[in-house]
């Protein structure tokens, strides 16, 4: 009898404890709006930021600066994960990932970006900018900012411009000092029709190719050469598979700091301001690093055994004249209004 009594007491005690536990659980996970808002506001956001270049490039160092500013200014509420060397894909695939909302940040050149907004092809007009300072004035000025707003229709937010720099030619066949030297060279270019047609006009045989495939293609002789700023040429060790480098300076290539619109729209106004300010501040530092690096890396390329060819003013002018018909053909495709505005802004900056 005593044993039965003890068993009943134990069962009753368990029932009381279970009821108390359920009450506490309902209290802590209640359906009140206030409780949900509190949980939501404390949720950490993560930015996956990917680029195609390696972790020694000024672009990646600028990205680390962006990460530092964002995490500090948001008190860690927004974390930035950085990926280099095409770990998340090439420029085009990462841009598409931003549109889908599966990635938050990438920083492509304007050439592949022209596949999304054709107006950005204006920055691929050969021999457009005379120097970096004029490029800064135009990109940071009214016409440059106006172009960034056109990205919103593509579910992208352009926060600012960074710098890739003046693109120069390398190849494994011969020194290129004049228009005649382009003849028949198989040159890798980005996936951009204006680039392709400009090189065809110069007599080359351009081949569009993802950057991640470039080294192997040069190594195997699929292409003879490529064109990129000195920093990229050196840091990607293209000197191992290329013999000649020429200061063609045929295109000044900006980077565009892109953010997924779906992610950006989900931020508070204060957080959006932090994103913009961080991208601009890190971009200013990135430009400075990039310009210093390009000067140093030209010498480094020569130290590695590459033959450097300086283009004369006369030969450069012949190159400009050779590609002029291509520029005229593309004005309508790009948008004559956009082209005219950029040329006017360049004239004003000079």
C-alpha cells in the first residue's frame, strides 16, 4: 500500500513540473509582436563578398578595408565574409548571384557589367581617359553616379567605383609597338563586344574567356596574349607564360562596387549609409594602393624577364585612329546621350 502511495505522489509531482515547464516555454516563446521584433533586430546579417582576383591584389585589400569598416560601424551586427581568386565564380556569374540574392557583394570591371546595363560600355571605349585623375573626376561626378542608378532595374545597387586601372597588352610572340604588330595575335579579352571589335580593327584575333581560365590558356597556347593592368599581370604570375609587355594603355577599366538589391533593401537606412560610406572610403584607399602597385609591378615584370615596349605618341595616335570607326559604330548601341555626356565630362575635367 505504501509503495502504491509513493508511486502516485511521484506521478502527481511530474505532472506539476511538466505544467510549469510548459507555462515557462509559452511565456518565453510567446506570439507577441514585440518578442519577434526583438529576435529579428538581434539577428546577425552576413555579406558574402567575392572577387575574381587573388588575395595579394589591391582590390582584395580594399575589400578587407570594407569589411573592417562595416563590422566596426555596425558593432558586429553585419559580418563580411571575403572570397578571392574566383572562389564564388567569375565576374558575370557572381553578378547574376547578386541578382538572385544568393550573394551580397562583388566588384566586377565595367566590361562584363555592360552585359547587364549597356551604358557601361562607354567605359570600354578605347583610349577614352587620358589619365587616372580625369577618370576620378568623371566617375565620381554627376555622369558616373547617374550610370550607377541604372543598375537598380537589374536588381543591383552600385555603391561606388573602384579602380582596375589602365589595361596593357602582353603576349608570347613578339613586341607590340605599333598597329602592325597586332596582326594575327590571339588575344584573350573579357566578354565584351566593344573590346572584341576594337581588337579586330587593330588586326588581332580576340577570344573572350573567363579570367579563371586565362593562365592555362596562355600556358597551353590556346591564346597568345591578354590585356590587364600591371598589378593583375604580376600577381597572377602571367610573366611565367608571357614574354612581352607593352604600355598600350588602350582602356582605363573601373571596378564597380555592387551589392544585391534584395539585401540592400532589407537594411535599415543607417545600415545603408554605412554600406555606402564604407565602399567609398575603402575605394579611395584601394585606388591609391592600386596606383602605387602598378608602378612597382611594371618594374617587377621586367625583373622577371619580360621585355617592356613603350608605345610612342605617334604610334598610339595611329591606334586611336584605327579604332575610331568602331567607336562611331557603338555610339548608338551604348547610347549617344551617355557617350556625349562622358566626353563632355572628360573635357570639363581636363
